[in-house]
C-alpha cells in the first residue's frame, strides 16, 4: 500500500521536545520533496519545514527556526521533525506530505499547490500545554 504514516505526536509541556516521524511505504522518498505542515483549530494549514531528500536542502518557517530540525534517513525511508523548546502555539495536527515537482521552498510556502501533492499522511496530534 502506497502511503505516508506520521507518528510521534503527543502531549508535552512548554519547553519540552518531541520527534515526529514520517515513514513512506510502497514508494521511496529519494526523488521527493517532503514537508511537515500543521493545522491548529480554526486556522489554515501552514508549512512548518520542508526538505529535499535528494540534496538535503531545507526550509523552515520563521517561528520554528532554531527550535525545529528536519532530517531524513534514506535507509529507513523516513523523514523526521525534531521539535525542541515547544510552545503552546505549536499545538496542532501535524501532517507530512511528499511531492515530486515542488521545490523545498514552494512546497512549504505556496498554499495553492498543496492539493496537488502526490501523497499526504493522516496526521498526528501535537499538544503543548502545562
């Protein structure tokens, strides 16, 4: 079955850390740009961080720079998002997506192309609260 599966979400206190995983099955991530997106209640989905699996170039949304790190493990066909110093405003459902055509920056920034992404995961909930 061709799919992306996110895991690693949960409830964490402010200042805490989580590592999200995005595992691909049925296809290899080598030629894809991979992005992490989040959606808070009542808000639009926003791009958090994106990575080119082929050359490792990355993009981070301003509010997560210095706190989040995106990485990949080609052998495991998985992309990770390490989230440190979490804040309540990081709360939301986190989704990963894969696309063959989008560059790293356009994947994260241009909202109109997201409906055309090749694959989306089902999402994992992240709640930052004391």
